[in-house]
C-alpha cells in the first residue's frame, strides 16, 4: 500500500522520511476514518460501497485534518481519545461533544454547568 502524505501546504511529503506504521496503527486509523464517516465523500468507490475506510487511512485522515478548524480538531481529538479508551462510536461522539462544550466555555471564560444531581 503506497501512501501519499501532505504537509500544511498540501504538498506531498516523502513517505520514506515518516515512521513506519504497524498493522495495529493502520487498523486504528482506519477505525477513526470510519467513525468520522470519511467514506461518504471519499474519491475511492471501494470506500463508498463498503461504507467503511477501504483505502489508505493515513492519507485520508491527514488530507481532511489539514482543512479542519481548531474547534473541529478539538472535537476529533476528544473523539479519538474516547475511542482509544474503549467507548462505542455513539458514546465517543457524545464525549467529543462534551469536550467541545468545555473547550468553548473555557475559551470564552463561561462558567461550567454544575454536575447533575442524582435522583434517589
């Protein structure tokens, strides 16, 4: 599998200069791309047909990462962290939403919501 990597200017980077990925790393990146539903607008018909990342997940992730806003990056980082902790895709999205809310409130210096009380 040949990967094309891009730097901030979207110019290709020599893949020999980058660290080699293990099969587990590639599987994790493929899971992240699938969770983010990058297959929906993927140029590869294999990905769109499978509703799953079937191509090069590193190239796919980096290409989209470069165009994300800071808020989008906060959400993606929090979601990936939640996936790595073993949460389901739906729970990871919820954790990412909560992390984004905390980020926005801390950036705007707004008070956080108090924790919910448990109803006996």
